[in-house]
C-alpha cells in the first residue's frame, strides 16, 4: 500500500514540474513576440498598414511614422473616446472640409414683382345731389372708361327745386336780383349741370331734374365694396363680367361714393424682398426692371418706399416703385423682375452646402480631432452660393464642406 502511495506522489510531482515549465515557456515566448512587435514604426492611419524599423514618412500618405507602441496607445485611447462620445452631437468620419472666407462680395439682388394699382391715384365718383339712379352706362367691375365718358344719369328732387327757383328768378323782373341769379347759377353748377345745360335752361325754361355724371379721368371702374378687400388689387380678377353692386333704380345720398375709378396712368411696381436682404435695400436706390412681355428692354427707376411690415404668409417685406404708366402702358397684374445692385459687403462667408437648417437653427459641422461636431451659427444675407456668418465660427475653423452628408435626420443632432 505504501508502495502505491509513493508512486502516486512521484507522478504528481513530475506532472506539476512539467506544467510549470510549459507555462513559463509560453509566457516567455509571448513576451518576446510583444517585444518584437513594439520595435519599429508604422503609419498613424490604420488603413495604410505601412511598417518600418526606422522613423520617417509614410510612403502612401506622407504622414510622419510613429512607434508601434505609441500608435497602439493612441488608437486605444481614441477608440475609447469615440465610444464615450454621444452619437447625437459627434460624427466620426473623414469628410471633405472647407474654411470660412473673410472677404468682400458684391450684391446683385433679384426681386420678383408685379404691377399694381396706385390707390393714391384713385378717384371717387360721387353724386353732388341725392336722388335715384335712372340709367347706368357702366355695369361691370374693371370696365375701362375714358375721360369725359358718361357714367350714369341721376334723378334729383333737390336739383328740380333749384331749377324751379332759378327759372322763377329769371322769369320775373323784380328789382335788382342779378346777384341772386348768379348765386343760383353757381349752385346749379355745383349740382353738376354744365354751362350748356344751364344756358339751355335759361332759353327754354324747361325743367330737367335728371343730371348726367361724367368721368373726370380715364381709368378702370372698381365697385363700392372696397378696392382692397381681397388683398392686393392686382390679384383680383380682371373679368368684366362681375357686376357692380349699385343698380339702376337705387337711391343714393348726396356726396355718397357710387364707385371708384382706378387711374392706370400711375401704377406701382411692388417687389418682394426675402429675409436677409431687407437690411441692404434702401429708399432711393436704383432698380432695373424687366417685364415678362419684354425681357430685353429695361426700365430704370428708383425705390420709392420700403415697407417695414413683414408679410406673415411668405416672410417677406415689400418695396414700391412708382411708375408713369401713361408712357409704359403696363397692364395691371403683369409680372416684373427687379435687379438691385448694392454696395459691396464685407464679412465672413461660407458656401450654402456647408450649412444645414434645422427649424429655426442654422448649423455647420466643425472639424474636431477624428470627427465632426455640430455647431450653431448666426447667419446674415445670402449672395449667390454664399451665406454670411455673423457668429459661431471663425476663419481659423474647418467645417464639413457638405453638411447634408453628415446628417440623416434633424432629430439626431444636438448643438452647443
């Protein structure tokens, strides 16, 4: 029994010694291999896989070679850093970059526009006496009339009474009443009777209580419902089939406006200015205008008024140019194209494609180590393919050349 125990102990001792020798041999071999790997230099760009036993430049990319052990430490450190960075505000990758430019750009602003009525040139057609409309000679909105054209006939009891008084005074020679006759004659003229009508009344002594109203100017008829109830009058229908609200047989009061006459000899050119340009558009600046009917011959004019109110629909404000349409003969509603040249603007500029718009925010992707970080910027005006940067980055920064390549969805981007 003791003999078997001795043999067992001997086998265990031999097995233990053998295992220990094997373990230390493997450990020594690994140490030698690691020591060999740490000797030498390699390119810091992992994709190049360039190795050398001496320091120098990479034969592929030209970067300075680093020791393998330093490269391992750098890669391990950067890999950990990348894992720790949130994916919603840092993008790892190698993309084309660009830098903001501090320079001066000339501005040529193209402005879409339209020909519109000038409400200041409109004429109110009203009755000088109360009464009933006997006959209408114009019946539709936007009907064109000429100066001196008959518009409507009015039966007026007031005019009838004044005519009776006038005939009585000239028919009865009672003392010196020349001054009173002159006053009555002037009153009849104020009611709208012409000199020939008054002369005929003196000769015939025949009452005519109907007075004709004539157009004081050439223009377009607009109804009494209001010139601008539907917004810009140039956007209203120019159909001549829409009837006027006032009809034959209607009663009107003294000095009541029957309809408005829109003067087409004086019109407005109204142009929309997008946000960012309103700070460089000034009153009295020169503007070159072309029309959709003639894109070759230009109209040279000046900006007469810049509206300060922003249109909530398209976020633009408007400018007005007063045009003498007696010579130009531009139809209302004609589309225009204006070109305004402003003074050169100095600033920091980036290309449009480098910026990404996220709601009310404008962002770029700022180069940072081995990736890009979203950065909010404040922008100014746009000129051709460039955007002015007011705040957020400087000319020393490098940004992604095309920001849209670095973004899949705005919900995954957070900015500083």
